[in-house]
C-alpha cells in the first residue's frame, strides 16, 4: 500500500499522485475511467491531480462523469485542481488571447465550475497554476479565505512559483500554502538552482513533481544529455534490481529528503505500479549524484 504524506493539519495525500492532464486523449469510457480510479485507490494512489484547463477544459468533467457511477469513491480520494490560466479554446470562445487571471472573481468562478465538473461540494487542494505578473496578492488571499470559510476548498497551494512569489502570496494569508507543484526530474534541475527545493524544506512543504520522466524524452530523444542520462539509468537499474529505468527516475525523486511527490500521468496501470514499486528502491548517495552528474555532464564543483 502506498504511504501517505501529511501536507496540512487536515489532509494527507498519497506518496504517488495520479495526473489526469491527458485524460481526454485516453479515449476511455466512463466505466473504464471508473475502473482505473478504483484500481488506483486499491493500490493506495488516492490523490488525483487536475487543472481547469486540462483537455481543453474537458478533463475535470470527464473525470466527474465517471465518478458519478460510484459517487461514494469521493470520500476515498483527494482531488487537487488548478486555476489562473485562460486559454484560447472553442470551449471558451470569449477568450481572445492566452493570459493569466488570478482575480478574486475568476478564482471563485473557476472553483464553482470545478465543483460542478467533479460533482462534489469540496476540493481538497486548489493551486494557482502559474505565477501571474498582474497578480494582486490581497485579492487572491480574499478569494482563498472566502472559499475556505465556505468549505468549498480545504487547502491551497501554488504551481511553478519561485520563492519570492511564494513568499509574497503567503504573507497575505492566515493559513499556510501546502505545496508548490513544480517540474523536477533527473533531466531538469531548475528548481534545485532557484531556491524552490530549499524553501520547501525550510517550510516542511512537500513539493509535487510534474514531468518526473522528462515528459517522455528519456525514452526516445537522441540528445547527448539524454543519452548520457539513459546510460546511467540503465547501469543503476541493474545495480538496484529495478524493472525499468522509469523506476530509477522515480526513486531519484523519492529518495530526496524534501519528500518530493511525483505525479504519474498515465492510463496504464502497469506504469502506475512501476511508480509504486520505485518507493522501495533505496539509492546510495553516490548513485544519486551519479545521475546528477550524468545530467549536468560534469562533476559537482
């Protein structure tokens, strides 16, 4: 069974999160989606990650329609969703350009729509999807506070925020920001260099990692860097007895002391199980840094 990570006083989420951003591309019936949800929960993957814009604004509703078939499952799961991006879309014809909107009006409206899509009366965690250069943090705080007091959203977080952006919003709130969802993988070290990982550790926040497998590049790219990483992964895979290099990549994140939580965006149960298997893999510090070195192409200073 997958362990749980406590991210707030009232919420624990699974150590592996199932990501639904490609749900609309999976061509699954409601019954098939429901079966996948049930299988995930049975394995201990009880947390599901969404955003209002996923699938051209369709994924939340697709998930919610499947959940209608067995609504009692809602009490066994945690739903995370995001808002703050407006896309050009046939489903939002009023949008003339892509832009960010973190106004109180838009946040509240987005939550109301998400609640309807999911057929639920609360969201476990709401994230601001991207930093907004036009953000009024007081207005965001007003929206968060109102939604929390109404019981419509239990916890709040951010996504892709740097430390100064995180601190700016946090300073306006009377309750903590519970996570920062960021890109982290053995192929992307940006958030190790910009202070985000250190801030999460300072505040005892578990960051959530999107694209933990480099967005699939690790399997087919012929970039020199990716080839180098792949060779190292194959070597360490043999050393630790892993079944795939995917497991080694997940383990690289899971072994880090920041309690990184990978998001697994697949409809294939065996790939979800692969992520779960990686929890058992223990890397030596030398192996961890060997992967770091293969990514940077040089030894640490």
